[in-house]
C-alpha cells in the first residue's frame, strides 16, 4: 500500500507530495497533467524490476508514446541545465513474500520509506540520447510508534493498523547512500541491523536500482519492498482485450488491459478456499447481481463455458427474453464494468490499482454504480485484511464533474496549475494537488479547496440543458 508519494523534477511534477488512503480520486480539467502522477507511480514500479534504461523507455514520453527520449522525464525537458529526479514512497509491504527462486522470506518490518535520486548522463557518441544514472538510494523503516503520524487516513488502529504494521528494526537503513572519494556507493544492510558488514554497490556502474537487484531471500525486507512496488499497476481496460477468447493455457489472472477475463472468472468460480468446495453458481450470482446495478442491462445470469474441442473459455451473459450474448457482443462500458465486478470477487488480486477516467463508456445514469464499484474494490480500513477484505488500494483520476460529486470529499484531490519555485529560484507554474478543506489531508497541506472553489467546475455550462425541437413540444 502506497501511503505517501513525493516527487521532485519528474515531468510537470516540480514538487508534489501526496498522502494516499485506500481510495483516492484526483480530479481536474483535461491537460493538467494528472496522468503524470500515475506515470511517477509506474516509474517506481518499473525501477523495482527493470534496468534504468528499460524503466525510462516503459514510461510515457512527452508525446504520450513509450520508448522516447529519457530527457522527457525531467522537469522542463532537462535542456542544457543539470537536473535531477527525486522520488520517495512510504509504503506498507507484505510481511511474507517469495524470492525469484520460490523460497519464502519474512520482512523484519512492514512500514518502509524508499527514496531514489536519478540524474542524466549526456550522450557519449553519435546515435545516442544519453541515459539515466543512479545518484542515491535509501530504504528505511518507519517505527511502529510513529505509524499513526504517517497513516493519517481514517482507520481502526486495533484491527487494521496492528494487522498491517508489523515488526520492528533495531539499527539503521536497509539501503543507504555513501559518498566516497572513489565515487558514490549504495550500501546494502542485512535485516540484522548493525550486525554484519554492509555490502557496497558502486552507483555509477549500477545500471539499475540496487533494490531491483535483490532477488533472493538473503535480504527479506528489501525483497518485500521490491515485491510491493512491483504490485503497483495501471489498469487500462481495452475492449479488444476484454473480448478476446482465452485458451486453456492462457493465464487465469486479469491482465492490465483486461485480457483473460473469461479465464479469470472461471478460476475464481472453481477454486477452493479454506478447504471448502467450490461454488461456481454463488460466484456467478454475485457478479450477476453487481452487473445488474447498471441501468439498461437486463441480465439474468452469466457463466463461463468450456469448449473442449477448441480448448477455449467463453463468457456468456443471459439477458431477459432468453437472449444469450457472448462477451464479444457486449458494449465497451458493460465490459469494463464486468471486469471490475470480476476483480471484486478475486481475493488474489491485491496491491495498488491506478485507473484513468473510469467513467469512460458509462452512461451518466450509471455513474453511481461505477463509482460505488471502484470504491468497493479498495480495502475497508476498519477491518483486518483477509479474503473478504483484500489488501487493495485504488487511485483514479477524472475530469468528470459527475464522478467528483459522487466521491467523498475526504477522498478528493483537486489538480490545479499553481505558481511554484524552481531550484534556481525562478517562479513557474506546475501541477499542484489540493485536498478538501477540513479533510484528513488538509492537516498538513499548504493549501486546500472548498465547495465554493469548484462551483464553476461542477456546474453545467450555460445552455447545456436538453431542449426538444419546437415541433415535438406539446
């Protein structure tokens, strides 16, 4: 769970600090750069797995296309001036994980702060655009006694916080940066704290973050942080992927683009939990009931059929009037809603989910059903995480006034372009995320917004009222 994100010098995020709860809605007009917040989260996730070159190529560039110039990731396009990207994340990590060889690992403590600082190495020859360089990296624990100051969103300490914030560390950082005469090194410290000699890694020759290089259970807490960051994903449900058939050998977990929908639902419906017999009809019934929240959908039941000859899964929806529709015949909005209904039933789908404009393809009359579904995907912080309350976190962005009106005020962050000071002292405009006045985020915020500040944003434009042609009136 990502509880706080700090970004300096990344795209239009000159200096942004954000506290996250289980559910967050970032709202603002188009073109504000809201998606860059998701890009920063994705970038951190890529840095936990890939090399610096690969991570920079997987993030959207200035043109919106991946694989562009790494200088596009820097504030103001890097230009000729030396610039840096600094990213920090406070997070709750899994207590138990598996390493790349399948061996188990137990984290010493589960509440951590990770920081990474990146620079840019200019091209050294023709045909090169330069590359990112690792300047500093740290991973430190947040003490259990200080957890309440960092987990400021409303929650029940006895059931939620005590269940997710575990362990304690005696000693310093798990990763630390040391500047030596021969260059900067990143020290890797064992879970034993001050016991044992730290293992230095030369930052200049790293080519990747040191955290991403930890693949075995020798450093279990660093590995747990890596696994947590790898679980941060951007969910971009594409109709073509949602409609595609699934073969018997395809993965049975929903892909980030919505692929493997039928195979995922079949797996959920037929897997056992706690020694109980599978109950496919109960699963299909719950998904059907949630799908029925959509106005205009007369769904009676749904199921996943197996074609043993073609070896494919096919999802069918039964509407009133004995109409039987395969998934490929459903509308885009219905498919996206159905995919989220399936995720709601999947206790293995955990981690952070970023969603852009969940209202796309949804009729305004169905916005309450969609917003309610997205909110229900997030963990309920009143209770301990378990199979009925999976440890999921959801962040959405939107420009829809309808979505904003349906969200709790405490879950909202307003995206605005406000004056900011650059490291050189120049005043410029950059993205700012502003919480609602009186909400839990407002306690430490530099500025807030009120209902009066968003009246113009929420109101319909003049002349937007629907009018019938004169010949139809009366």
